[in-house]
């Protein structure tokens, strides 16, 4: 996973709504890794405006559904868009 540098330092700007995308991406990636019910090593997690985008490959359709469920459960996630492939 690639971590992005913060785009601001100090206090969060007034117009900023929600957690920083890099913080949210890390939280989702950590939740996927800790779940133990899927192999997230080929999954990329990106975030924009609270929407999580999952791309990559997992082992089965059940793992796709589980990854989406786990991502949705992370605080601050507004929606999940998946382009995960099974197999």
C-alpha cells in the first residue's frame, strides 16, 4: 500500500470534512489485514471524500463480499466502491 503525505500541517482547515484520506485508507487496510478471513495482499485501498475504493484481487467471491463489509464497518467510511476480482 502507498501512503500519501499530508497536504496540510497543524490545524485542519475549516473546509475539511471528515478524516484525512490517508488516515481512512490506513484504517481500512489495517481492518482488512486484521480480519483474518481474507488475504488482502493484492488489494489497493484509496479514499476520496469518505468513499473507499477497493481494487485488486482476492481468492473468492465470498472474500470480495467480506472485504466490502469490513471496509463499510470502519468509522468515517461513507460508502465503498469495489472493483475487486475473485480468483
